[in-house]
C-alpha cells in the first residue's frame, strides 16, 4: 500500500515549464506502467509547451479553473470536470487561458513500443 497527501508533498517544477509547479503523489516505479500521478497548478497565462510522448499515454482531469489544450493542432476546452486522454505520439500543449489558477490532476501510463 502507498499513501500520500497533497498537503505534505513538496512543490516541484513540471518538466516542460519550470514556472509551473506540481506535486507528485506517485512516481515511476511505484506501480506497474505508471509514470506519475501528479497535480499541477498553472497561473493565468502559463503554458506547458507543445510536446509528445512516444512511450506513454497521459490523462488530464480538470479540478479547477479553465484553459485549453491543443492536440495535434486542434483546440479543446479545459473546464472543471473535463477529462482528456492523450495517446502516444499526439502533440499536446496546455494553456491557462482563464483568469484564475488552472488545476490539473494527471497521470501517465507507459506503453510498450511496437517492433
């Protein structure tokens, strides 16, 4: 069993933008296939630049705030309660286009590369 609490975790920078902070509840190796289970907080105007993962899926759940996510050139709204799953290879960018903090809880799952 693994237990964590957001209130007891240190803030870290997300890999795609050091100004955006996250708290990591579970890390790579804690559970099979899981790369991380984290919560990130985007201040108004902050962006996690466009990128893709070839070896993982990523799932985002919007806890609070609003923004947009660009996936392969298309824009989708991020509103509280929305869940977005990113497939391996999909180019994605998260933008807090709102006037309040955007809070995303997210996790990644490793996928095996095809031969």
